[in-house]
């Protein structure tokens, strides 16, 4: 079964956890855009941000992602590892014939997003929107799999980073 293969590969590549999901396991909630608009310093700047020109809105993304039937959720306490693993899973899925495989990860390709300097994205082939910025309630979704996630109460708390690869 490919889902198991990709989950095991994600852990071998450095993920703390990786679990297969079915599309019905994903909780969509259009309110996620509020947290982006009124809580994220990237709003209006980042190239993978839902505020960028011509970006789909959460309710539009939902229509796209509901066309997938399954995928892999990737967890790491390191943002870059989460993204790198999701890219590699996307690539492997593509090479196995899943040509619509698509990774969602909180972009960490560049040290500083070119969008903050009003410049074009330097890595358009790798830039991906965050799991939460496309209208997915990450908290509710990952809790279904008993994966660790809590709101951070102090700077010393461990940050959990989630990526997902939608596969079809």
C-alpha cells in the first residue's frame, strides 16, 4: 500500500511522525483566513500567503483539495525538516505516477522571503502554501491522529510543524 510506504519514507527522511489520511479526515474551516489576516506578520508580504494577488480563498482551495482521496501528514519540531520531507514525498509520489501530488508546508525555502522586499519569489517551483493557510483546521485534523499540537504559551514551548502531501 503506497500510503504506508510514503509514511515510512517520511520518517526515514527525518519526520518525527507521518500518518496517512483519507480526505474525509481533513477538517476544512474558512475561519483560518482570520488567523492569517489578523495574527500573521507575513500577511500582505509572503509569496505563499493567502493575501498574495490572485490567491485562492479557503473556500476555493477546499474545492480543489476535496478532489484528492488521500495523502500523508508530516510532523516535525523543525520547520525546515517538515518542508524538506514534504517536498521529497511529493517528488516520490510524482515519480510513482501520482502526477497531482502536492505538498502543503509553511514555506522555509529561503532565509528571507523576497516578498518582504517586494521582489518576485526566488523559488517558485518549491514555494508552497502552509497547511493552515488553505482553509484547513490543522489543530482539529492532527488531533484525530493523536499527534502533538498545542497553542504555545511561552517562547520555550516546543513548536510543532505540520506539512501534508495530498496524493491522487
